[in-house]
């Protein structure tokens, strides 16, 4: 799931920044946010087979997406300040977010329902 989401996000970033010429920070944030529906659906249905209620998990996922958008934009921007190609910053951001996202998805966003017994 992560690889498909990365390809969608990075491809959109390439299109917006390299092909169309939109500012890197804006392109990074827009591409990341537009991949929201794709990644949420893939994670919920396939990666975690979640049975949690949709509304609470969408809210928690949205909070995580906001945090990840800020972190990803900052990492890509910082890499460019260091003179690195944007793809290096993007890969670094994906590595960082993938690590913390797994645990946040498992234990907060798509946490299994707790028995009330």
C-alpha cells in the first residue's frame, strides 16, 4: 500500500512542480493532501482491514495527515535548502512518516474496537 501511495504522491508532485512549475513547497503540500483519499482507502480496507467506525477514523486520519503534510513539506523544503534534489527530501520524508505512521495507524487511527464486556 505504501509503495502505491508513494508513487501517486511523488507522481503528482512531479507533475505539479516539474511539469507545471508550481513552487516546490506548494506542490509538496498539494500532492500530499490530494493523495489523502487514495491512501486512506488503501490503509483502511487493505492494510489494516479496519472495522472501526468511519467518522472517528477519518477524523484521526485527518489529524495525522495535517501533521504529516507539515512534516513532509518541511523535510522536502529543508533538503532543497541543503541543495538536494526534491526527490531526496521526498524519500527522506516518506521513510520518516512510514515509520511513525505504522504505529499511529495501528494503535490510534484504525485501532480495533475494544470489547465492552
